C-alpha cells in the first residue's frame, strides 16, 4: 500500500508535540506539507520533516496532492479549514473542540458526508489505558449500576503551552470562543460519554473568569450533568490549578468505585463494595507537565481508519455531542438556567 500523504495545518504546540511526531513515526505516512501563518514556524517544521512549507492553507490545499490533513489551529478556524480540506478531497483529523457552534459542527459533518472522506476529532482521552480499562469494566457489569461521577481537568493554563504564550489565541474570545471549558472541559465531556456509553440530557453550570484578568474567555468552570438514564455528576474545567494538574475521574457504582488518574502510581484503582481493592498500573496519561507527552494513539487510529476504510471511533457526530455539553454549560451560565440538550 502506498504511503498516506499528509499535511499538518497549524505548526504550534499540539502539531509539534503530537501530530508531526506521530505521523513521522508511522511507517505508512509521509508528511508532505505543513502550514503556519508565522512563516518561520512552517519553515522550521518543513525542514525537520522534509516537507513543503506554506503560510496559506488554501494555497496548500490547491497545490499539494494529499490523502489527509490535520487541523491544529485556533478553534475559530476548525470548521472553515476542515470543510475546505474535505472539499479538496482530504480525510480530516481536526483538533478539539470540534467547532465554535452547533451549526459549524453540523456543516463539517455534512461536508464529510458529501465528500465521502473521514472526519475524526482529536479526543485523545479515549485512548488512555486507564480510561479504556474502566470502560471495559463498566460494560462488563463489574461496576453494576452507575449512580454518580466526578470528572476534572485543570492546570495552570495554556501560557506555558501555546506557541504564543500569554498572548495566545487561547485567551481571546474571538479566536477561541471558549476558554478552559473548550480546552479541557470538552475532553471530559467526551470522556464521560465514552465511559458511560450514555448521552447527557441536562446541564447546569457556572462558567467563570476569576483567575486570569487578561483573558476574555472563561478560566474556571463547574458543571452539573445528568445522563439519559439518570446518572448525575460534576465536570470541572480550570486554568486556575496553578500548583499542579488534575486529570481525575471517579465513577461511583453499585458494586465498585473506579478512581481513574487519581493516584500518582496507579492509573486505575477499583474499590469494590465487598471491601476488595484492585490497583492497576497502566501507564501515564498525557499531561502538559515535564515529560508528560506520551503517544496519543490518535494518529494511528486515524491512519487505520483511512487504510481500512472504516469510520474512526470519534466521528464528527461524536465530536458534536461532546461539544453540545459545553455549549449547554455556557448557555446555563449565561442565563442562570438549567439547560436541556435535545437528543
Ligand atoms: N488534544 C489535545 O489534548 C490538545 C492539546 C492542546 C491543544 N489542542 C488543540 O489544538 C489546537 C491548536 O492548539 P495548540 O496548542 O497547538 O495552539 P498553539 O497556539 O500552540 O498553535 C496554534 C498555531 O496555529 C497557527 N495559526 C494561527 N492562525 C493560523 C492560520 N490562519 N493559518 C495557519 N496557521 C495559523 C499559529 O501561528 C500557531 O503556530 C486547538 O484547537 C487546541 O484546542 C488539543
């Protein structure tokens, strides 16, 4: 089989630390073009991977013969660039949050349907070993009926991560549309849907900006969620956990409590109702902290989906359902009302 010809659009941190590295490590992928609006960023990466550098994604899509594209851009560009790439005949792996509105996400899904190409959203938390094991335990019935959960994702903020530091698009409403809730909360919205295999019907939230006075987006959010079967829980997303990261999820069931990424040594601890405890060492979750970037498995899954001509597990529809939870949280916070998500 000939190699997949791939372009990466946006050469900031997620492109450098994950997409480019993982495409480069894939034996059946060739990185043929890269694009960044900052010419030196595109040129540096192009030199490193022997690819062609572009500063305009439309020119890249017109000039280069491609199989697939990664969209690693600020949130407001996800929909227009993904749609342009799909219309140019490329499979698309788009970073999260999928889009800035329900309508944009739907337009991306329709573009994928029209083009017959794959659209995958980069919700990498689904590939974390402890999360996969917990899903397996829940699906097997070992946890019994699930009653409740809490899930959190917080760190000190993207200042130390984004290619543009404190002046990053991450903090600007017109480019990000949403802050910690879109950066981190959407990961946990997607994770909890994945773990429980349920959709969420009700959201109440307080989405605040109380840690970064220079940001025009939220940096601290607490949400209450209810699933279609009546499971209730909290989802928190924060750029105000300055002293360290929290990436933990706890699931409270009839037969066991599952503690995911809540212990420094054991990525999954299961406390059974009968008193037994099982501790799993399943490898580290990706984190922004030093040495925290481990393989995401996202790129391998995307390439497999292309080569096997299968839908990726995280389709546009999946990305949209996770996006709907954070959109509902914003609406709840703005209106002071409990929001129902239409199924
Ligand atoms: N899956 C994950 O865990 C994860 C982690 C971090 C970021 N992300 C997502 O990845 C996306 C990119 O984030 P990042 O952390 O790499 O940000 P970043 O600020 O480090 O990089 C963004 C890059 O896009 C470039 N850019 C901006 N406008 C452009 C344009 N019109 N054309 C070409 N390039 C342009 C910037 O110059 C910059 O180099 C975001 O959607 C973010 O939410 C996902």
